[in-house]
């Protein structure tokens, strides 16, 4: 079920991205008196796309984490770890953009379900967590895999 869900979540984000290209171009062509407001709306729509991509990243990362925990083959484990690191790097970049947007538009301060808050504070906390996972936790796991490969 998860691969199918991830496929369609990615398709939705990609389609939204295609629409955003048109939306952004229209905002840039709008009359000067309306352009600033139009571009603010583009930023809100871009945040929606980032949220879709972030949800995709979280689900894929968690699936890979479970696969990694169960993977006895060190080469396969290293490949899983590579993908997890890429996801984290992409999510860090996305979160930086979200933080920038949230500091410039208070409408981006929360998600309607309030399950996850997108305030500048919480986004900074998220960045810290992502960096710790990338720089400490995955680095430690990579060392463990490397030691196991050297013993074989």
C-alpha cells in the first residue's frame, strides 16, 4: 500500500509544481499594483507543495529506516543509508525554505489540523533534528556498516 500511496503523493506534488510554474508566471506578469500580493499567494501555494513533499519524505524515510533495521546485507544497508541521507538533505533544504516563508507570512504559521505546527520556532527545531539525524545518527550507522563490511 505504501509504495502506491507514495507514487500518487509524488504525482500530486509534481502536478502542483507544474501548476505553480504557471501561477508564478502569472503573478510576475500581474499589474505592478497587484504583483506583491500575487507573489505572496504563490509563496503560500509553494508551501503547500513543500508540505506534500515533506510528507512523502517522512513516509519514505520511515520505510527505509525499518528496512535498514532488518537488512543483514551490508551493501544493501549502505544503499538504504545513502537514500536516507539524500532524503534528509532534501528535507533540510525544503525546511529552510519553509522557515523563510513562515517568517514572512503569518498565514503559514500552522496546519489546519494542528497536528504539526509550522511556526519559525518549530521549523528551527525540525532543522536541528534533521541535522542531528544526518550528521550523528546516520553517520554512526554508516560506521557500524563499514566495520561489518571490513570484517567480511
